[in-house]
C-alpha cells in the first residue's frame, strides 16, 4: 500500500519542484534577486530529485484501486509532503526564519488561511511574495478538487450528499470526473486571469495585480503589504476584489453547469442561503458602523461593511478597515461568520453553509415530530431525504470541530495568550480565515510574536480545518491500521 502511495506522492513533489524552478527562473531573469534565486533553485533540485526517485523507485499494482483507508492516508501525506517541500525556499532564503515560522507560513498559504508570521511585508523580496501567492493559488484549486472527488467518497462531514452532484453522472454535463475536474480548473484559471487584468487596469502594478489576483480567487488573503488592501486606497480595486472573493466562494461546479446551460444551478439551496446571509450581515455591519461614526461617508461605509463581510465569511482575510475598532458587537458578528464559512465546492474554509442547513432541517423535522408525535417527518435537502448516515457524519464533524478548537484555545491560554487572542486565533486558523481579532493577530497584526507551541497548534488547526478533521483524525484510530 505505502509503496503505491509514495509513487503518487512522487508526482506531487515533481509538480512542486517544477513550480519552485519556475519561480527561480522568474527571480533570476525578471527580479534579479540572486540570493533568492539560489534558494529556490536548491529547493527545486531537492524536490525534483526526491520526486523522481519516488516515481521510479516505488510502484504498485493497486495504484488505481485505492481503498478508503489508502485514500485517507494519501490525502494526509499529500498535504504533509507539499507543506514540507514548499517551505524549503523559506528555509534556504536569507530571511532568517526558523523552521517553525517557515512551516507556519507555508501551511497558511497552502491551506489558503492567510495568517502570516512576516512583518514589514512590503520590504520582502518579490520572489518570496510571489511564492506565497502562488502557493495560495495552488492550494485553492487543490481544495476544490478534494471537495469534488475525495470528501464525497470518504463521506466526510455529510459530503456524500454531493456525490452525484460532483460526479455529474446523473446530469451528464460531462461524461467523466476527469473532464469535470479539467473544466473546473479552466474556470479557476479564467477567473484568476480576469481578476489580475482588472486589478492591473484599475491601478495596481503588474506584480501586485498578479499576487492579489492569485490570493483573491483562492480566497487566501495574503497581501504584499502589512495594511492589506488599504495600502492601495483604490475603491475600484476594492470592488474588484469584492466581486472575485464572491466568485471564489461559490461552488466552481456552478459555473461549469451554467456554461452547459444548466441554469437551475443558480437556485442551489446553499448558494441562495449564502447570498441571503452575506446581504443581511453586510447591512447590519453597515448600519452599525454608520450609527457609531466609524466611517464618515455612506458609500465608504457600505464598501467597508460588504468587503469585511465577504472577506471573513469567504475566509479570505483581506482588510480595508481595522474592524477591531468597530466595537464588541461587530467583533462578535465577524467571529461568528468566520465560523460559518461559505459554500462547499469553493475555495473557502469554515464549517460551510450546507452543514448548518442540514442541522436546521433536522431540527425542524424533530420539532414537527414533537408537535405531532404520530406523524412521520423526514428532513430533506434539495429534494433528497437526509438519511441517518449523513446526519451522523455532520454531527461527528461538528463534535470534532468543537473538541479541536477547545484544545487549541486551551493551548493558547496555557501559553499566556489573552482570551481574545486565544479564542479568535483558534477560530481564525481552524476556519482558515487568517487574521483574528485584537491588536496582536487582528487585521493589522501578525502571528510572529506568538510562542512556538501556539504556532504549531495553529498549524495543526489549519490542516485539520482544511482536511475536514476526519481525514486526519481517522489516522489516529487503532481500527484504521488493522488489516
């Protein structure tokens, strides 16, 4: 089993090596940053050498007939190897980062979390900033493909409800999953290109447009500046990012369906619920910041409220205003929507809208049963009855989410973090949002000063949150390793 998995990992390492080598070439020929070029070239050589060795040295006859246990292990190993080898440019560079900080920054990028340990980011070499943006872009499409193929198969967190939707065997949009994945990748690339071009057109430099285009459509949120999008002072750029954060938070399969004239995709239950949620929260925040005088102009207040709402609920993490100054009420709303997240099948993190929908429908059916004990009420989702396996899967996910976040909060408290930082940091990393609340890790802060044990706890939280908990925690089960 393991030999076949390492063979697959070899292709992934080769891909990482190719990406690193490409950035090394850009650094040498365009940025002329010689010290960074050497670091990236060495990283690429190591990744390509080991990746090629895995491909040639390990083969398995069961390569294309992976069982559930092997898929669990492959998913974990893929993200672990990617994070380790993608962190090598940070380790080999002259940034003087510890391995803890290098690995934290890499995992944050790959999981599209957007938390950073770097300060004075605008002084960093362009090669490093481009690498962070590229890792977020790569992680974003990886997340979508996982949600489309792996999670439904593993029945993680109720994702089996999307088995037929993602495979599309019932609707015959595309005859094979591989073709659907290719169509989604093409859509992702098109949106990225469009975002980059528009950001350049409205006033960003080509380099800033590329980096922010990558981190917007992937809902990652790493910026080239400490004060994020505020640095540009361009309302047109903020509206552009608003639009593409929204597009990135919608299931990419929706756009594939629309291209094939399947217009009923617009009436997807979680998409409608998501749009309504964004509208309501944005209006509440707009009214709140205007009434309390946090923004002088109505138009700027609306833009700040909508930008912040989308940035947090899509788990992007960009900022145009320090929402930590908006008061406790706004802070609690922001904390809550960071937990909720956006749509399944998008690049966003969080618990996801559809799981809350399922819980609401289960609760509604239970209430009806209490009112009419002799009646039979089955909760449904998009016209399908929610069976007990889906219910237990969603509840298991939520229980694991609560237990994990409780442990990480306690680790932060034991490391002497204040309550606000400990709670918001745990939520921000597990939900893959990035910035938390407060002066330390808020939208104008950084994770740089946190103790190493907290950083490692947050690394675990980012990976657990992105891999939907069960995918990793199943490996800790004794039953998993039984033959």
